[in-house]
């Protein structure tokens, strides 16, 4: 296919000069009715091109999705305007319903738990591998998947995350082969993996590994606008019609054409220039890693098999500070903003939009931090592993159960109805249907007291939590 084309971009460009009286939505009518301050900030063209599905635009979306399918190696691709979040729910709705079992890593994003509430399936959570040196979840291993599939032959689907927030991709090819040896479809949340296909030094991407359905947040590692994602299908284990139905149910009937155009041009960019751009990105990230590793008391995540080298994770706990502390200092004093702080780490997303100057600034910030006169700091206590989930009801049953708020302190032993996660990374600590243990209560308090942002709790102070009555 001719990847120099960008059908949506070309179609909207024609509307820029078209003289017409607009009696369609959106109501601002090509910017005429827009707030002037907003217009001055963002520029006229943005509003002139905020168009609904006018003649030719529909056709251009279909063409752009076909080009994307060709670029990513799928049989069919959907452009999404509500992120991987909607793609994850759609793929779950396409394969499982009430009473069906789905195998999932408990390291999944909260969107997958929301997907369980929507589809009503029963999750069987797979143990994930934990690397204590890096306080790192390394995902589901092939031997775990094999054993759990042998013990649960009635499972309808497997869903895994690869790469995770730290760039750990796991043994994807082996995992896919195992699921397929049981003739079970495997769905991959590859929200962080939309770039992998376009450089040979990056870990294998989920579609090349053979996964049946894959979702990519192109806005995370590509250059499309925030909220945009692509959902891909290949093979016949999952019905393409059913997936399409699920996408139609979850997607807005008025997807923003500018968001869709940004996916179209991000595909063109990756196909035509991806390897060259990613070569620079990988080199920048490797340079940052090697320099930061030379600073005393700091070390970067490295030597993990199948690690995306563009993701830069720095262990800061040896400084006697949490990742939350360092994040605050970087933001307030050193002009560097990280993607994700945790108790022990800071994660930096290095992508095609970063420059050598950005990475130099990052290295300098760490050097300044390491040179700061250290106040007497208490050593960071060992970081507890995330508590194990104890599922009592399906997430859907719990979500729809009568519930009441009770004090967090006294909620031990009760069944939670909320989906509570530190954000980012959005991996839930407790989900609807799980028993609230003392470990969960302590873990939530630990993250909150360390300055982490926790979302999903209806009581923002987290003094109370909602439980099944
Ligand atoms: C692993 C994972 N899956 C899914 C999502 C949701 O992606 P989106 O923000 O595109 O909806 C995220 C967001 O951070 C994520 O980290």
C-alpha cells in the first residue's frame, strides 16, 4: 500500500477553503461561535477543521484504517478516540460474557477491571513474576500460563499486558503459543507498545508474536493526540464482527476528526520514518541510562529480558527518598517532569519527541540531586509486594451489589465495591469483588502517606471505602 498517503488529513484539508453555510454539528460552526480567547490560544484552523462526518470523511477514515492495518500487520484495525481504555473493554466484550472465565494478570490496568464489570466474566488471576532488586512486576511467565490453562480447560480467553509501564514485555511469543495450543484466544493490552514494530532492536510486538487482538495507545509512544488508540485483530479465533459491534457500542458516534487525523499521520510517520526516529530515541535513552548509572546511589532498570530500551526507570530508593519525593523536587526545582513516580522509582518515557537537550537536563537534574547536601534521611523501609487479590464476587456482581461506606480502618474482611489504584500506573490495589485485607489497607495508607495519587475511591480522603452490605 502507498504509505505516503494520509487520507483523513487530505480529506479535511479540502474543507478548509470550501465555501459553504454550515448547518451541521458541532455548534461552534468552524470556530465562528467559539470563545475568542480559546481561538486566540489554539489558532483558527483547529476550529475550521473540527468537522463531523461530512461527505468523503467517512470514506477517508475507512481508507486510513486499512493503511493502519497494513502498517501494523493486522487483518483489521479500528481507530479509537477513547484510548486503549475503550479498546480493552471492547476486546473483552467480544470474547467473554457472564459466567465465562478469563485468565488475566492481576497487573492489568484498571480499564481491564472496568471491562470485567461490563462483560460480567469471572477473572482467574495469574501470578506474575516479581523482581525484588528493581521492585518490578515482570508479568506472567509461560510456565504459569501453561499450568493454569491445564487446570482450567473451560477458560474462554487469556488477557495480558505487554509491555508494562516499565517497558517489560515478557516472553510474548511463548505465551501466545501456549494459549493457542489450547485453542484459546489471547488478547494483549499493548497500550505502551505501539512503536515496537518499527525498529528491529525493540522487543517483539504483540501482533508479530501472533496475538489475536491487540490494542495500542498510539498517543503514548507514537505522535498522535492524547486519547487516540488503535485496536487490531488477526486470525479467526475472535469474531471480527463481534469486536466491531463492541467498538460501536463503546465509541462515540461523533469521533473527533482531528484525533482520527492524528492517528492517520502517526501511522504514516512510523512507516516512513519510524526506524530512523526510533534509532535516535533508543540512543538517547541508552545514553541517559549509562550516565545516570554513573551517579552514586542511583541505578537504572537494566538487564531484564525483553525490556523496551526507550523506557527509562531510575531506582532512587538508595538516596533515602521515595520516587514521590524526587518527583516533587524535579518538578519544583529542577525543571524535569517524570511520567510515573513509585515508592522506589521514577519512570521516564523517552520517545520520538525527546531531544538530546531533554536528556542532558535529566542527567543534570540527577547530578544536582545527588550533590544536594543530604539532610539526615531515614532509610526507605523495604517495599512490600502488592497484596494478593482474594476474589469473593465477580467485579460485576460486586459493582451492582448494595453497598455502604465504612471506615478504611475497620473494613478488613469486607468485600470492596470500588476500583482503587495509584495513578499512574493504574494497576488496581483493590477491585470490586475482592476481600479487603489488612495488607491492602496498609498498602493504600503507605502509598497515600508517601504522596502518591490514588484514584477510584469515592471518598477522596480515603477515610472510608465502599463495601458490599
Ligand atoms: C497498561 C495500560 N493499559 C491501558 C491504559 C489505558 O490507556 P489509555 O490512556 O490510552 O486509555 C494504560 C494507561 O496508562 C496503561 O498503562
